[in-house]
C-alpha cells in the first residue's frame, strides 16, 4: 500500500486537469516519503522537494484560474488557504535546508495531510460548479 493512496472521493473533475494535477502530487509525495524513509541524503531529497514545491505552486495557480473562470463563490477564502500552504511549505523547505533532520520526515506527512484534507473539504466544492455549462 502506498504511503498516500489515491481514493475515489478525491476526484474533482472526472479525470480532468485538476484530478491529473492532484494525482501527480500524490505520486510526488510518495516519492518524497520513499526517499526520506530510506534515509536518502540531501542530493536525492533536495531535488524531489524542489520539484514538489514548484509543482504545488503551479497546480494552485491552475486551480485558481479554473475557479475564477467558473466564478467560484468562495475563491477569496480559497486563495488564502493556498497562500498559507505555500508559505508553510517554504518555511519547511528553509528548515530542511538549514539542516533540521526531522523536517525531512515531517514534510511528506504535512503534504499528505494537507492535500487530502484540502482536496476533500475545499477543492470538492468546485465539483458542483464544474458540472454547470
Ligand atoms: Fe487542488
Ligand atoms: Fe485548492
């Protein structure tokens, strides 16, 4: 069983661009978890982390654009969640880079918990709006 399992209730747009992004993020969190739990060094974990943060940032922007397009009513609030998450991630990255060993293991957990909760609770609201013509 994967560290972060994809589940049907994570689906938002029937396998469309948002689901594809989310699935890719799930895969990346699993790769990060594998690397940190195997005790891989900075030369392996560092680039995975960089890529994950860059991809998360790109995903959030794509999602925000889609939300703006369908006039998602709680967009402002949703944007605040996204900004906060990016700030937290950057903070963790900084701590990782400055040598905190425990942060490595914490990272995949924070990402998994945040993503699964955020997708299930907040991104999910987008589902109904995407169904409208
Ligand atoms: Fe999302
Ligand atoms: Fe979101």
